[in-house]
């Protein structure tokens, strides 16, 4: 399979680059790293539409400072909440082969507009592990993805969407935090997250 130039609207048949030709690694402090592959999935609009319409989206609640509030985004898990898409299984296999660890869990987050967000955090279980992998495929309208050292310091950012792939590895979940901040206006975005067996 060859990598295909990303279409302006992403309306072609969904596919991905199993050779990871566009991937580049950023080494971070304290043994953390991030891999970024822009436009890794082509046909992202069709993949977005399939997931948006065939998934049972849920509103989760989280407790913050003794208050229980709905999360400002919708979430789902596959296959519990829907069939997903046939492309997700070969993507999962390709990621597992690339990183030498089985990505067995697939979860989704739907950011409906600019009001939907996620605050700075590390994945709940992964942040207690010495090293952990989380791969995220971004579909739909790009949103700012920010990463900052847990101990404080300058943050980094990527604008993720339109089939971009980002993989956080090493100590990233433990020593860094990531977020999708609120913005004044934004079109919908779906994050497809692939994780090893530990629960996040």
C-alpha cells in the first residue's frame, strides 16, 4: 500500500500509510517522546462520518474537587459502542507491529465544537507506569493539541486533524501532560485512541 497525498476534503476511500513515511519523532525531557505523522490517513472525511453516525456516544462524568460534572466531550469504546470501521483493525495491527506492543483497546472522543475540550492530564493508569504508549488518530477539523512538562516549563503544540497521527511514548504519560483547550469556534473532531491492554 502506498501513501496517498491528502485530499483537500478527505472524501476519498479511507486508507493509511503502513510505511509511516511522514512520521518524525520529537525527543522530550525525562525519557519521553512524541511521534507525529501528518496526513497519515487519507479519506479522513468518510472515516469521520462512519464513526460519527454509527457510534453510540456517551456523556461521562468526572469528579473534580468533590464536584461531579459531565465531561465537555462525548466518548465511546469499540466494539462496545459500535462497529467502528474496517480500516481500524489494519491500523491497529500496523501500530502494534511498528511499536512492538499490542494495541488492544480502541476508544473515541468526539469534540462537537470549540466548547468541548480536555484539561491538561496524563492517562489515568499510564501515568503510574514507567513507560506507556498511546496512539491518537485525529479526524475532522483540526484542534490544538498541547503538551507540557508535569514539573512546569514551556508547552509544545500541534494542530491535529484531517487524518494526523500522534503517538506519545516513553515516560510521556508520567512526566508530561496533554490537553485540547477550548476555542471560540471549531468544527467537529474525533480522536481515535489506540492503547495497550492497561485501562486508561
